């Protein structure tokens, strides 16, 4: 297989995503840097007030040094109010969100970010489709960003994220990404052992997320089509990028991290066999990625009741096996390829800290001590790897990294101008069914 062009494309990807790298030394000497000293209060705006956003706000408020929840934004007032109540119960003295800083609507993110000062923090935890434009606006306004996964749903979104990351780099802003497994001490140690050769040269990787069905909420008669889809964003591809992007991204990321490489191509399959509810979800995916050295990574995702369940990564080396990744709270390394107790050669011995908290601790520490901290590039890399898997499975085509990166196919054209009254990118037909990808017919790029 000739991968020369793909390798070039991957180098160009890194070049584009790191376009500010040449200016890092200069940026580090800029006098008007935007950061908070150790004792200064950092104001926080929460954009996206669902469960993950509520959790992220609590973790941000639990970091060292004074912090204050200053503003909140969502498209649903009931969700904002529920989140505010939950956070206030846990961090009462750190919450200062009067009614005038509770913003509702598609443009609420702008008003929340505008209420901050330069060097403050915004937590971006909305459905992934909105991440690129929210990150872009935050970087332009000079605030530090924690962005939850996933980071985009298509290649134009990935390129937009990279550009925003470059702007943040030039301004000395800090960007943290929600791939919390990268900050999970047992996994960090396991990957270090893999890189040191404990299981020999990697020959095959498997990334799994196999469990029961993804739920779809009941629709109320008074809810608009746009509101209904956003409420159920995990079930609509334009909002979450598909199951393989928004759910499997963690273990795709971990497998690439263990390999120390990005894939050059992917082919795969998927479909909708057991799922009967009206949405866009495939209920099973299988994607085979190829790395530059010709070794493979097999990604499997399924959410069907009554089936075998497994969640994690299995990494095979020439001399052993590692069980790691999200869903494996106690990573283990074995000699050979039988994961038996007598073959166990390593497992983490200490009590691990909460990786969700650690990622915020590192982020806020970098802000307070003005250390370079920008996770944009690797977040975008992992997200593109997941997106190209979706492209391959839904179209039935083999997709190269270069093709994926250069794709101009947008899942939600005109997203920046959407309101809650806009017509969504997909709508149901006369029988209430939404368009579902069809391999062999669906356009990949």
C-alpha cells in the first residue's frame, strides 16, 4: 500500500495545527499576557448546562485558588436552572450568577463569554457541532477554554478548531480538551510501559465500546423540531458526529496514543439492524484503520440490548498484551496474549485520582502560573481519526487521512446563523423517519 501522500497530509495537518509554534518563544515574552495570578479570582462561564457541563463546572470550582461561577448559557432555561441549583448546592459561596448573567438561546454563548474579562475561563460543553464556533469566539475574545469532547463533527469543523487553537497560542491562552483519560494516572503509566517496550512492538490494537441502546427522549407536542433534536443530540449525526465520534473517541484516542501514531487510512462498515426508534443512529460500527507501518487498529461500536458488552482497548504487542482505555479503570499488562493472572506483569498499585478533576487542576494551574497549555492539536487529531471512521462506515468507502482532512462536506451548513426557530439540517419524512446513512450511496467527502 502506498501511503506516501497520506504521510505528507498528516505532516501538513501537524504543520497547520501548529502554525503558531514558530511564535511560541515570542508569545512567551509578550508583556500583555492574559493570565490570573495565584491569588486572583478566576471568573468562569459555563456554556452548555447538561450533566457533563454541570460536572465540569464543579471540577473547575474545585481547583486550587479562588474561582467563581460568573455566567451560564444554554438553549433551554430549565436545564440552566437545574444546573445552577446543583452547582449552588455544592459550591454555594463560589456561585454568583444573577438573572442578568443567565443567558438563553443560540447566541447565549456570546453573551456569556462577553461577560468575562480577558484571562478568565469558559467551559464549552454543548453538543459537539457547536464546539468550533464557540471555541473560535472565545479565542477571539481572549479567554481561556476548557472544551469537552467531541470537538467537531466534520472536517471543516476540525480545521476551524485548529485555526482557533492557533489564535489561542498566539495570545498565550490556555486550551484544555476533555479527553480526560490522558490525565488518568494508571493509564499514563501503562502507556509509558508500552512505549518502553514492555509488550514489544505493537502489532494490533482494538478499541471497543459495546453496551446497551442509546436512549431517545419522548417528544412533547409543544417542542420544536430544532429543540427536540438538540435535546436528543446523541441521536442526530449533525449534532454529535455519530456514535463512533462522540462515544468511541476516547478509546480511538487511547489506541493512537499507545501506538504513538495517527492512522493513514480506514475502511469499515456499519448499519441499523435492531434499532427501531426514529433517529439517525447506526446501532453498530466496525472500522479498520491502518497505521503508517502497516499495522492495524480495529474499532468496534455497538449499542444493542442483549449483546456481549465490552468497553476498553486491547493492545497486542509482539511479546504481550495491554488492557487499557476508558472502561478499564485498572489497566493491566500481560506477557503473551492470554490475559490470565499468572501472565500478569504490571498493574497500577496506588489509588488513582479522578481524571476529570486532574484535567481541570492542570488547566487552572497553567493559567495561574502562565505556563503554555494548549491541547487543541491532539484533540483535533483524535477527533479527525473518529470522523474519518464515520465517513468510511457510512459510505462504505476507504478513506485516507488526506481525504478526510481536506473534505468540505459540512453536516450542518450555516450553523453559525441557526436560531431555535431554524429548520434543522435533517427533518423527518411523512412517516416520521429521519434520513439514515446508506453504505454505497451516502457521500463520504
